[in-house]
C-alpha cells in the first residue's frame, strides 16, 4: 500500500471473540472495504477539442470605477 492508502484500523471493544470469529470479521470487512474502494472511482469529465481551445469568459465590469476613471 502507498503512503496515502492505509489499511483501515479495527478495535474490538466488547466481548471475547475467538480467532475464527476475528478471521471471519476481517474477511467480510476487508472484502466490503475493497469493493467500496473499487466502486468509488470518479469518472473523468470528457473535454472536447472545442472546449479545450475555447477562450474563457471576460471578467465582469467593475461598477465601482466610473467610466474613464474620471469622477468629475
């Protein structure tokens, strides 16, 4: 695993499970965690050639500065 991917931690806070019960718990939770991590991949947005070359919109005009910067 990489530095960003760490195995999930698990603490048993109640009861006295046997080794078989712990193994079953780890197997079920590990499989569920792996399935959720595999399904959590976000799709990359499709960018067409037109969108890639399109000019960005102009910034809005500042209404607090008078026209020609003359306040008269």
